[in-house]
C-alpha cells in the first residue's frame, strides 16, 4: 500500500507506527468556521480519520454554542473512519454525511493487514450506525478514487464487500 493512502490522522496511529499528517490543521479549520458559520453558509468538509473527526466535532460543537443554527446542514464528506461515539455526536449536532462506500471495498483488506488492523479496517464507513442515528446521508464515488457507477457504489454500501479482486475487475 502506498504511504499516500495512510496520511489520514488516526487516534491510534497505524500498525507501522507512523501518525499520518494534517492536510489542513485544526486551527485553520476552526478559523474558517469562525468566518463562514455566522454567515450561515452550509459547510462541506472532507474528513477521513477519526482523529480529524474529533477535532472537527470540537469545532462544530463550539460554533453551535456560540451561534446556534437549527438547520446548518454541515456535511461530512468521505467519512472513512469514525467511532460509534463520533457518529452519535454528529447526529446530536445536526450534521449530514456524504460517504464514499468504496473505501470498504477498495481499501479495507490492505488497511486490515498493514494500516489499521482488522477491527478498525472493517468498521470503515459506518453507514449502519449513521442509519441508526437517523442522520441524512448520501453516497459519492470521489472519482477517480471510486468508479462513477452509482449502482456499484450502492452495492458496496449494502454488501460492505472487502474483495480486492472484484475492485480490480471493475476498474
């Protein structure tokens, strides 16, 4: 697996001991929310790692206290790695999710072996937990990461298939 695929910030790091990297540091995200939140923009933010999700949840919670918005529709894009507790918090804060279900199909086998370990890798894209908390969500491909094939993406979401051979055959 290319190291580029293991850059997301994870609370427990990676099996090989590296930590990942911030693409946008939490302070900058907080500053951007300070600008756009009171202007009532609908914010879409990409986050893949659970450590990044923790930082984002702190910012959204702070903004809701400072400037409550009933239907802010902040959208979490990608939503690769999270915890049940984080999903519950997203629900409480009124967020929406745009998930890439292809992460499970394309990456979980490798992440299981050399990235995150089997437990964390198999819990990528927690759509069942999202459904449990009645969070509005949609699916996307993040082309070229996933194929532009809506029915296949729906299949990925429903079956949560981890078969790399199928991925390679489809692309």
